[in-house]
C-alpha cells in the first residue's frame, strides 16, 4: 500500500511542479485492492504497477458544456 501511495504522490508532485494548481490535483493509492492483472506472475505484477489519471472539467481554459472524463494508464517497466 505504501508503494502505491508513493507512486500516486510522485505523479501528483510532478503535475504540480509543471504548473498544475495543487488544489486541483488529488492522489490515492489502491495497493492490491484494484489489480488489472494476476499478481501471481511477473507480467501481471508489471501491469499492476501503474498510475491512472482521471481528467475532468475545464481543459486548457475552455469551459465544457458537458463533463468529459478520460482515463490514461501509465505503466512503468
């Protein structure tokens, strides 16, 4: 769980360092509670080492008439 929290916080800190408003960014680690693959294999564990970003609301200063959500999965080898 600690590793998951650290990974999520590292991404949050990077986004804030790049100019994203810190009040607009939250992070949460899920540990073993939300795997996308089987942790019994090295390949599955690699797939589970990921960060998911949820982006919603105003994008690049343009107000949206309807909220859109995009999920991006970043996997570290």
